[in-house]
C-alpha cells in the first residue's frame, strides 16, 4: 500500500473530512487532497503529526511493505509530569500543615479550655488554618487526578 493510500484510509477510518483533517494538521484541504492522490507528499513534520493523530508509526506510513499499522504510544508529556509533581507537593504541604497544626493544638494548654467552652465552631485563626490545610490537600488531589488522566 502506498503512502497516499494509507493517508486516505486512515482519514476515512476515523470518519474525518479533508477539511477537518486539514484543520487538525494546520494545512489546507487542497494539500490533503494532493497527498491522498499521490501528487505530493507531506513533509516530515506533517508525517509526525499524522502519526500522533492516528496513533501509527512513521515507518508504517513510509514503508510500502508494512501493511498493518502498529500502534505507538506518544511520549509522555512533560507538562503532565510537572502537574503530577505539583499535585504531590501541594497535597504534602496540606498534610504536613494539618499534622503540625493539630500537634500544636493538642499540646497547647488552652486547647482543652477552648473545647470545653465552645459547643459550636467559631471562625477564628484555628478554623482558617485548618480550612487552608484541607484546601491544599483537596487542590493537590484534584491536580494529581487531572495529571493521571492525561497519561
């Protein structure tokens, strides 16, 4: 199978029009038509985009003796790795601040007096610090989940 046939078949298999594919590859519809008719061939950068878009290797696209396409996994995005690290850092900061603040409250002599005197939660410095700690934990968890979904 020739390059032009493979490009045509991949596009049709995905149910994409030439216009839609042209938008995804940032080129003209006429360029797609010329590639699929074998009049011209896409450049290396565009072939790489094809491979990523259709999850095929460039070898599959270029070599005529390879009839079955083999899937290639795109390289993990560095951005998602950064998100993973950011999420872990924020969550750990939240947990650490919660543990430190809880230890201070437990070992503070006036803590038992506060607990004995109040039957409702009073929004004071204690509440704010606890709220921020929990917020860090939740925010970190959301970032972790988002980065893992991207992988």
